């Protein structure tokens, strides 16, 4: 085992540039190598992905990563490839022939990591290859999705163990999450059948975060004041709720001299990527976004995260607010709250959560819009317009949108939103005839253009329409969009050697099972989930209104009952006014740490758990008594005065 761990440490340095694992990561990697069923509970930014990515580079077999997020799969695969680590993904957004090819490649040992959506595990295609894949490790990311008590429940997650039963006893198991309450943790262990689990947690303490809630009826003015102060600390992020709010705040803050950009689903995908890049690099210091922003984005030096609206759960809030201070330096999560927020959130959920009958109507309307007859199956994703579904079922657009999201969550459909512009192309000649066409072509540039198209789209394009991202095709051909369309039109209309369609950015959907008369959902499950969401809103409201330490409230919610007051959240600072005077013991401890151990003022606060005000009182006392003086060369450190020796 020690040899495997040493190789993992070497690979950590080779591929990621780190000399050693973070505290907790080393324990997880050791547990994986020892073959223990392992559950990892690390906070946001705790480095969960390295716990399976690094061992994957050591194992001879493949690491199967179960993930619910298409965008996160794609981002991680791209990052791994950029480091020279072979990886790919399969989910319901790619056609079956491509899934089949990637599984064949995996069987032949071409990948170290295979990312997979949970609903793909039970397909006949995956099951046919399962025992040939030499799976060394199954890593279940976002494991809280297993539990119906979780904030992001997905029923397909509960079937993971059953779907992998043929290899379950001869592979390693690792489950990871950042947000698990005690009941969720127990549900994960039970569902995955972890008999002697090794539960490794770094706790939910984020001592460098100053949790803050501002109660105000005038959010606009207070947010503006807070951003002006916080922006002096560094870059930040505002969760603005709606698209309109994001645009309004981005414009308003930019006019105040703080370069700000809006980010939401209404912005074209390529521009969204550019905004992310500018924020991560620091070129754009502030982004105002909907809650779609942040998944898979690693920016260590975000100093503050502001929530303009109350999130619907503590899990969501903890993850989003936790994007501040991931470098370990001080960060400021700030929630703005007015009394009506709770009433509005509860009402919005109740009004927009579809009934069983409404779900049925949306399901029927969607199937009809996709031209799917009862008993028919979909091979690939197809474009759809929500407005057309809404027109067919005569329900409010918000109800239709919520119904679509629920159907995705409960495994009725696969949904891919905001798909980048695509080029769909098929050759109408056989490969042999296409070769003759190129040879007889009088125009060398046209012949080369056709040859490059064949190389890009591959042999599958002779049998069916093949989709490629338009930007990818343009980059490979090194031509403009207009030139591409013009050239393709000539080949389609004049030469009749291919057919093509250019699709704008759109949403795609696919029924995961054959269409049935009744939507394949249990009414009780839907209603229970709704009640669970309402409970989570209540708990979020409790956080906003608690008089106790904010960090204690959060950590207790996640099962850390030993949590002590942080000493620096807004509530702790309010309680400081009633705090007794410093004691002789505290003065002695402060002196010893500052002088004998060389501890800084910031470290003194972290090590003792004292409030910021208490630390300042102790230091001021020692200075007044001429025992210490500030170190002019090292900010935050102190030197011994001769009179204090």
C-alpha cells in the first residue's frame, strides 16, 4: 500500500504540481488503496475531486466516476486531458453510437477515468460492457443526490449499487459530498451497502469565513455600500436571483466604477465561458450571476460572496457562499434578508411546484411536441421549445418549466440546456463515390475542403447525421461562419454530396424510457419531495433569523454538534458587547503565543477561538503594559520589549 501511496504522491506532483496532499486527502487516498468502502465529507473547496483523480492515475484499471452534472463532467474531462490524463464521459446528451465507441475504447484500456451519468448505468449498452471494463474504483460524486432527504435528490442515484451489482464486490467504492446532514449520510451508507464504512470528514468549519446576515428593507442601497467596502478586499461574486437583477446590478455597479459582468442562461454559451475566464483571471473583479454560476469553477481568491435573495436550502447556501476564501484567507459570505423573503420563497415554491395532474399534462404535451407515439423510444436528444409545450398543455410557463426540471431530476427525461450552436451534417454519397468526387473536382480548394470535412465528421457521417459544435468545426477549418455556410450550401445544392443544418443555441431533451400513457412517476414521491423542499426553506429562514453564532448553526445542521462559537460572525460580534473582561490566563496565553511561539494576530484568533475583539483587547493590554511592541518588519507580529522580559 505504501508503494501505491508514494506513486500517488509522485503523480500529484507530476500532473497537478502539488508537493503533498491536503489534510484529509491523504487519509482518503490511503483508504481507497486499502480497499475500504469510503465516504468523504469535505466542505466546498476541500479538494474532493483529487481523492479519486489521483488514485485513478495509479490503478491499472479504470476509475468510473458517477456524476449528475453534464457541465461538470465536461469541465473535469477537459482539465484532465490538458494535464495529459486520458478521460472521457458518457451521458444521455451524446448519441448511442458515440457512447458505444467510448465504451469500446474504455474496454481496451484507453482511459484512466470514465465519467458517467447515473441513468446510463442501467442501459443495455452499458450493462453489456460492464464486466469487460476492468473497473478498479467507483467514485460517486455529489453523493447527497442518493438521499431523498438531500437538497438535490435524483432517484437514479439510488440504483447505482444495483446497476453495478455484477462487479460490486470486486471493485473499490468511494462516495463524496460537501453537503450531508446526519440523515443524508446514513441514507448514503445504507443505499450503497457500505458494511464497514470509513467515513472521513474535515468537518464543516470554515474559520476564515466571516458569516454575515444583513436585515434590511432597503437592499439596493445596503448592497451597494457593502460592495464598495468588500471590493477593497478583492474579487467577488453576487448571486442576483433573476436574469433581470443580474443585468441591472452589473450595469449599476459598473457605472459606480467597479467593473462587473452579468452571467445567466440568457447569455450565449461562448460569452459565458469568456466571462468565467475573465473572472477567474481577475480581469473582471465582480460577477453578478444566477445560481447556475460556479459549478466546476475554481477561483481560490474570491474574497466575498453576496446573496441578494435567500437561497432555498442551507446546502445550496453553504456551497455557494463557500466559494469565498477557498485559498484559506479571510472571506465574507453576506446574505441580505427582509422579512418578506421567507414568505415569498415559500409561496413561490407552493405555486410553482406542479401537481401530479400538471406533471402528466406537461409530459403528454412534451411527448406530442417530440412526435413520440406510445411505446416508442428516442435514440438521441431532440430540440424543443418550452413555449410550444406550454401552448399544448395550457399551463403557466413557470409550471411547465418546473415540471420539466422535476422530470429530469426524477429520471423521466435527459435535459441539456443552452446547447452551443451546432452543425449537423451527413454525406449523401458512399465513401468510394466521395473519393471519386474529390479526384474529379476541378477546384483544389473545394477538394481539400471536402477532405477536411470527412476527417472532422468521420465515417459515421456516411450513415447518419452527425452533430459537432459549430465553434469546433470553424476552429478546425480556420474559416469564418459565413464562409463555412457558403461552402456547405454549394456542396449541398450544386454538388449534392451532403446535407447539413446549422442550429442556434437551444435546449435538447430525450425521453429515457419508451413513452407511456401515464408519466412514470410515483405521486407520493413527488409530494414527499415537495414537503422536504418546504422544510429546507424553513431551515434556511432559521439561519437568517438565529441569534446564535452563524457558524454553529450551520455546523449543527450538518451534524457537527461539538461546534463552538466562531467569535467573528455578525451575531458573535453583537454578543461581544456583553463579553466579560479578559482574564489573567488569557493574557498569559496571548503573550506566550505571540512572543514564544511567534504566532501572528490572525493565527492567535484561529488557534484560541477568541473573538477578534478579545484578541485586540489582549494585545492592547500587553502593549499598554509595555510587554510587547508591533514588529515593523512583519505585519501582524509582535516583539518582546526589554521591560516585559
